[in-house]
């Protein structure tokens, strides 16, 4: 046998081995750091319905404080108004807002005072109707999708007064 | 991947090599992605940590500040964000020198020259600038450099509490030590010192202020440039400043210590004028429905006088600190600085106090004798606090700081914006916290109020001008002082009301209906005075009793109306 062809696979196998170890290390570090960060940032609390989780990142503190004193305190927490009541919609909305809120707060790039997005506005309107639908049925447009005022146009104080 | 390929693998050598290259590429890709993801997660972790720290520790006290520290720089080391905001009141950089002076109001509104005839404001009166300029602009205005003014002016334009305390202690026969100056505020001594100095010449008190310790011995580099001694012409009160009159040390405009307790950082009232003024308001029966602690004190035993530093709510203090200076007052050398609040906070209440007041020598109170007609007039200062008190925002519990120093977010910290400015420069934080309305719409609402008020102000200015012309014509026709006495009374009322709104710095926004009412009254008094002055010259009016007047008629043509049953 000639020496060179034997050596070649050996050295390439070694470098593959080194690379593999490096990858394992980096993935391990990522896993560890990720788990730690998730724990440190109370990441799992976002999977619950606990309203204090919404004030985790400090931005919603005023809204939370106002909600504690609101008329809806005992009947609806953050998620009850700000998330759809069907399974798929709820988790898509959670993921959507979770990602974009985290991005906005981490980069600091957002409008103050914070304002609700049109999509989330539709969610809250749906939540009003989820509970009060029977009561206000006669106020709703005759056709599906017809023009109407949002409930919070007048009832802006029910959730968190003075913090819109 | 560490398994040996089976002996009889049908892969060819090049095939194996290709597969291995693929594996290596995949590994490399995973490596790069994992490294990038780790960097991103670390970044998130660090931001999270920073925000948690911010939420826990709003500041770190790295240097000590005490009651002597009028120099804002040590405070700035402890509270850099607030300090930066305060410095921003200069508008980015400090614009000094005579060419950078703001526009003259006298040129924009020429009737002001007539209004202030015989008073220093007719010489030099300009648009206001930010807090950074308060001492500089006072030092160079021709009102100071050309006419004698009193030390009381520095009550609001400089950080004077240490000077007042020091002079006060001395006047009370106590020994003045650094320990006494730095350990406690000592309001009685501050009030005493202020009384000692308020009637001294401005330039003497300014020189004393320069020589007063500011908490940073050996450091004499002010944050903002100091005004040239004697302004741009080297004069005080029209006299050349002596060559040896060089200021030693630093003098500061209103700084941290003037609103904050150096121990607790809580906001406080430090100005003798306000302490006395708010006490007078509490003891009187003027409306104070927007000041709950005053109402509470009135309902209580009243054993001790009302003290804002002990009784006022935090929300009231967020207006009281501003109300120490942004008010109407008497500030010249015939008596000590006075806030006219004994009857209440309206324009009429202040007028009543001035009308009933006498100087200590028993003579009638007035600010100046009008240079043309000779009527004794009142000069309105800048009654922002009083006009705000008449408006919807005060009624709704909104303080000065809520709009002029709104809360802002810095990471996880909530701080008050120390760049005190017009809320129109910061509509989202100042207005939208409460008003869920588009920023453009909010701006237009404010502009509408301000444009209407300015138009009305100019109309009232024209009325005052016509009145002055008519009075001068009556004088030229031989009217004596006694003849003109009732006209002078009207002139004073008209000028006081116009001045009250034109000097107030919100163009009517602080209380728009009240501003309109005051201007309407001003125009009415001006025209009354004008008519009276014209009548004095006119021949006696003929009797109007004999003139026929038209009786009431119906609208239906005659003859077509149905006959009465």
C-alpha cells in the first residue's frame, strides 16, 4: 500500500471528529444557555393564563396595576380579553404577540405610549362578544362583517382605565 | 458517522467522499447556526439582566450631595439621565452671545411698547428660552443692564438657597459654618436671608451669589456659560461695571437642589415667596378645589400654618415646584417679593389684593406709572400656575409635570423627563398617555386654541392703543388728573387683563375660556375708557328722550292678518 491514500482518510476522519465535538459543544452551550435564559426570563409562565406573566417585561406594569382595580378584575384576566377563545387562534395569537413583543422590547424600538394593533383590536372585540354577545345581539350589524363601533369605543375603562 | 462502512458496500470511493463532504458541510452549518443562536440568546439574556437591574435599582449614589450642593454636576453623577434631560433644556448646545438672543416681542407685537411705556419692559422684552438660559438671559437683558433692578429677581433665576441660608443665619445672629449650611435646609433662615437680599441692588446680590460655596470647591467650570458681567455692554443699571468687579466662583441657574431634597430626592418647595403665597391662599377663602391638601387643611384645626412640604400630596407637589416661579408676583425694591393669593387664584382675586395693598411706607401700591398717560398700573408677570388653576387640566388632577415633564421609559426604568419643554415637542408622552387621539389631531386642537387666543390678544392690544390715544387727546385738551381719575381706573383694569394673558406663556391653553373671558373684559374696559375720554372732549350730549322709537310690529303684512276674534 502506498502511504498517502491511507493517511488521507485518517486525517479527514480526525477533522470530522473535531468538528463533531465542536458542534456538540456549541449545541450543548446553546441548550444550556437557552434553558437558563428561559428560566431566568420566566419563559414558561407565558404558557399559562397568569396575568402577572404579562407584566414580566415591565412594559405592561401600569396596565396590570390598573386592571387590578378594574371592574373586570374578578371575571377576566389579560388572556381572557386579549386572546381568542378557540385553541388554534389562542396559540397563534400568543406566539405572534410573544415574538413581536419580545423583539420590540429587546431592541427598544416601539411607539410610546403603546398602542393596540388592528389584529389584536379584533381579538378584544371578539372577547367582549364571547361573554356579552347575547346582551348586545340586537346592536350588531344585520350582515356578517357589517360596519359597527367597537365595544371599547365607549367602554374604554372596563379593562385598564387611563392606560390604553 | 464513526461507524466503518460495511466491507461490501456498493458505494464507490468518490461516492463515499461526496457523502463525507456532505456530512462536513451539514456539521459546519449546524455549527454556524448554533454559534449565531448562542450569541442571540446571550444578547437576550444580557438585556433581560440589564432590565431587571434597572427595575430594581433606579440609581446608584456614587457621590454625596447635601444642602450645599447647588452645583448640578455631582448630582449628575448619581442621576445621569435626569441631568442629561436638564442639560437638554439648552436645546442641544448652549446658544450664547448677543446674536443668538431670541426674537423681540416688542417688534412682533408693537402695541406692547405702548402698554409698557415708562417701564423697563418697553426697552427689551424677548421670547422665552429653556431653563438653561434663565440666569444668562437675565444677566444680559437691557432691563437689568440699563435700569436698576432688585436682588429679588434672583429668587427664581438662580440657585439661591445656600446664599439665602447663609445671609439669614448671619442676620439671625448665628455663626455661619459649612456644617450649618450643608446639614439642613432651615426654611426660617432661608426666608430671613431672602428678605435681607430682595431689596438690595441686583448686581450686588449676583456678586454675592458668585462668591457663595456651591458644594464643589476648587471647581469653577459651569455647565452652561455664564453671562458676561454687565451684559453685552458691560453695564449694570446704566453704569459701567468697575474694572475690578470680576465675578469669583460659579453661579448656577435653578438646579437639582431647588426642587429636590438631597437626602431623599423627594420634590419640595424651597422658595420663600411660594411658602408665604400658598399660606395666604389656604387662609383665605378663594377656590382651591383642585388642591385637596389645601381644602383638607381648611377643614381641619388650622393650628399650624399650611406647609406644602408637610401636607401637599405628591401630585400637588408636581405643580407646586413649578408654582414657585411661574406665577404672578410683585418683585421690585419697595417691598419684599409678594404672591397676591390671599383672595384666591383668579385674575380678579390678584387685582383685588393689589388694589388693597399698600407699600410699607403707607403709599398706594402700583408697579409703574404709565409713561404716556401717567396712570398707575400693575405689571402682570407670568401667571402660568394661576391660569392652569382655572383650567380643565387642573380640575382633572393633571399637574404641570404630567405634561411638561412626562414620564418616559428608559429600558425598564420609568423616569420623569427633565427636559422641561412645551408638550407640543413631545405629544405622545405628554398628551397620548390620557388622550387616545392621533398626534396630529391633538396638535391641531392646541393650535386652534392658541391661534384664537393670540388673535384675541392682538385685538385687545389694538383696543388698548386706541384707549391710550383717546386719553392722550383728552390730556392735550386740558383734562386734569382729577378729571381723568375714573378713566385711569378703567385703563389700569384694561391693561392688567391684557398683560395677564399676553405675558402668560401658554397662549391661553392653560385655561382657554378663562383667557377669552379676561381678554373680553380687557377690550371692554379699553373701549369704556376710550369712550369716556372722547366724551370728556365732546360737547354735552343732546337729550334723547324726545326721539321717536319704532313700536313692535308683527311679520305678517298689514291687512292680511286674521282679524282678532
